[in-house]
C-alpha cells in the first residue's frame, strides 16, 4: 500500500465505522514501515485506537513499541489518539 493509499484508508476509516482490525493494520504498517515511512508515534496511535476498540493484539503491540519510544513520543501518540477520538 502506498502512502497515498494509507492516507486514503485512514481518511475512509475516519468517515466510516471501521473495526479494530483495520486500525491494527494501520499500526502494523507504520511500525514496520510497510508501504509508508516507519513512524512509531503514528503506529502507537493506531494501536491505541485498535486497543480501545477491543483488540488485545493491538494492546500488546502498543506496549511493545512503547518500550522503544521516549516519554515525549508516547505522550505525542496519546495526544494524537485523543484528538482522533474527539473528532470521530
């Protein structure tokens, strides 16, 4: 998936009722740099959203990558997730 396709997927998910698995998939893309630049803040955000929607695998992966992130990066990811939930 290209960066444009990833952005389109995220945009569609913002407009529709996406399931936790789709948010998990976005987190995986950003955590591995698969078709998008690796971005741990974005990955943590999407894993967080998936976890909040009940995906236990996303919660595990969120904890895993948090171990590789600074406190400031984790705080930024949490802010981005809160902003996302505020608007959706």
